[in-house]
C-alpha cells in the first residue's frame, strides 16, 4: 500500500492528469515482472554469488576476542603459554579414552593475563559465523579449544610468535603432556541471542568457565592436515582445574554503523519483549518515494530486509540495494539518501528511456533508411552492367497476369538517387531479360498514397488484401493508410494483461477465471478468428488440456458449462460437444490417447 503526498489540492482535470502520470510506472514494472518470470528457470547469475551480498554476510559475522583476567584466575598461575584455537571434529566416532580428532586452521597464543604485558600476547581474536549460521548443523560442531603446556614448562620463545599467531614450526612443541578444555559455539550462540543489541554495534561481554583436564596430545596427528586428538590413558586423570575466560563479541560491520546517521537511534523506549523484532525491522526498512506529475506529487512505499520493490529480491544492505536497482532496473532514476529518521530512495521515470536511439524525434521509423553492412567477404565476379546499379535498391512487383507485366514495363526512365537516368530496356550481355524496375530510394522516401506511383497503385487496386489479425477484407483506404496491421503481440504480455483483466471480476470463481484465461490464451495462439473455427477449437482444446481438466472437477464442469453456452449461441454443434465429452470421459478412465 502506497501513501500519497500532494502539495496542494488539485482540480478534477489535474487529478486525472496526475493519475495518468503515475500510471506510467505500470509499463516498466510489468516488463520487469515478465523478465523475472522468464529468468526463473534459467537465471543469469546466482543471487548468493553477488559481491554486495557476500560483503553483507561478512559484516554480520561475529568477532570474538578471548582473554584471561588475573583477578578471576588467582589459582591458575602456571597455565601459560595458553593456546586457543577454533576446531571442528572430523567425525563423531571416538575411541575409548580418546577425544575426537579435531581439525583446526588457526591457533593463537596467550602468554599473560589481560592486565599485564602486550595486548597482542593477552588476547586471541577469531571470526566466527553469524548467529543465524551458528544454529545450523555444521556450525554447531565448531569448538573453541584451550591447550595449556605451562605445567611441563614448554614455553615458546618470542621468535616463534607473530603477534598472537603461532607459526607452524612451533606446533611440534604442543606434543606431549598438557591440559585442555573446550567451549562449544552452540552454547556461545545461545548466550549471544539474548544480546539483542549486538547488531546495532554494542559489544557483548561474556564470562565462561572452562574445565582443563590433564591429557596427552598425540604427536602423529599434528603433521596430518592440522589435526589433533587427546588421550587420557597416558597421564594421571587427577589434577583438573578451572579457568574463567572473558569473551567480548561484536559484529564485524559494527564499525561501519557509526558512520551512518540512521544507526544513531536509541531503543530506550522500546519494551524488551519486542526489541529484537523492532531492531530487525528497522534495520532493513527502506522508504521508496515515487515521484510523478512533474515531481510535484509522490507516493511512498516501505520494504523490509532491504528488498527491491519491483522484484522483491532481498539485497542484504542499503549499499547492495543501490547496486541492484542501478544495474537491474535502469528504466528508473534513483536518488539515495540517509537521515537520522529513515533511509530512503527517490524514484522517478527516465523520460528518454522509451525513445529509440536510432531515430530522431518525430521521425516515422517506416520512413527511416536502414543501413546494413555485411562482415563476410564477397566473392569476386566479372563486372557487368548490373554493377552500375550497386547503389540502387530494386523493387520487384509480383504480377498475376500478362497485363500487369505490360504496365510494369511502361516506365522508360526512373530517376536514381544521384540524379542519373537508367534505361530499363537495356539488356545485360546479350540476355533478353531486362533488369528489374528501380524505384527512387533515399532518406526522404515515403510509402504513403501521395508519393506512391500511380501505376503501382493501379496494381494494388486489382488485388484483395486481408487483415493480418482479423482475416477480414480490407478497404483500399486501409491498405494505403499509415497504420501498420502487422504489429506482433507478445504472448507473455497478452497472458499477463488477460489475467489482470479477469482479476477485476468479483462474481466469478477462481476456477472459472482459470478456464476463461486458458481459453483466451488458446484461441489467441491458434488464431481462432471466425465462428466456423469454434468446433475445431473446442475439440483441440479438450485434447490439449483434457488431462489437466479431469484432475480438477471444478475446472471440468466450468469447461462443460462453457461448451453449453457456445451451443446455446449456435457456435458449437452437438456432435462436437459429444466428441469432447467422450475425450474427457476417456481421460478419466485412462483410456484416451491425446494424440
């Protein structure tokens, strides 16, 4: 539903003109709807592969920072160096006394508490999937693993660490006795879901307790695709202890939110029960202002989740929406602006988008010269007198009698475009056949009755012409008129307009509308033009849609009632109606052969 805004009251005539101005939006929107339906089965690209959608998904990922505080870990003084890594089990099958085999991609090292030392040595930073992805089955298996080798004194030197990242050569020092624990991201996701303001740039602080169990790190798995596993049989099971880990989480795109004035909004007055939904809706709400009537009036529409109002494609972000609109809907002009209250798009029609690029304004395309240049190399042939007619377009008239041929041969001289004269009786290398009659051709050529040759007009008067659509005889004035009867109709557009027209009927059921649409589409495509075509059309329609009709009893009875109406108007005979019902009965029994 659109809201209409006007600057002043309009008169009835001005209101009618304004409605016509706004109706100009319908034509390009219908065009985009047709293009979208045609691209459903054969899309040009995959939506998830678009760059702006990938960037929007990356901005929703969570940046997780892990550190240890000395105030809360007074009993754990000999745990450093502490290694933190993200790992996923390779299989759910575990041996007795062994942990699952974990595969990791990155490992960080903590050498002191957060209150002391360099920040790079006291924090471990990871990027984990967004909350929606963390709820999937694959992301649920992701774990944060802590490994402490401080009890055996295996301390890594400064030359093996770059920041808090551990080089591959130092991983061999993890082999042997150690203490390890883990935090499942599934538990972490359940805690972050309660932080409804996480998407607004607020950092969530969490504290988790990790139980560190003595174990033995198998050395053979570290050398095989960054895998590791722990064995509890080779060490004393006693001596477990706990550490309290402090974690801070924020969305990776939270820094960009501070740059937008639309994000500087306080939700203090919103009840906590509806706060998550309000934040989600407001973040993706976009106002579209449709300008019309010389940009003096506008109608406003609101979409959610950064969705396109024309094809309803969610674009992930306001920037992605701009990329989509400018690339996919270039028949409109868009202006993007963001304020503290809203993020909006002003839409207006491109007035010059519907003009042809090849013709000047006010020029009839039928009177315009069409130039064609072939890229293929022509074969070399002997020069003849016909080469003189290289720049002259010939027109061959079809004649049905000997008198017509005599009328055509009465032209002694025909003016060429450059003013030269050509004798049509001139023979070519002894050939008794005269070259075809040459008509004047140029940029100012016209095919109207005023500029036509009287002899050609006389030839046209002897023939009977029929309309290309109605198949009815045409008067001579219609033949010589400027109206083109050969305009083609796009079937998809005709079907779309037919459905829209049928939707206006309120006293007709849905199945009756469907039967009417199927019949209208059938007779249009099969060119059913006369009353005598109706019996054949009914029989062909039954053969074509019989299987579909018998599967829907309401449509079947609608088709039979329609045949009865045709019979009442003497358009359908009883024999054809009986044949159609026999076909339908055969489809119901499964014995009819539609061929």
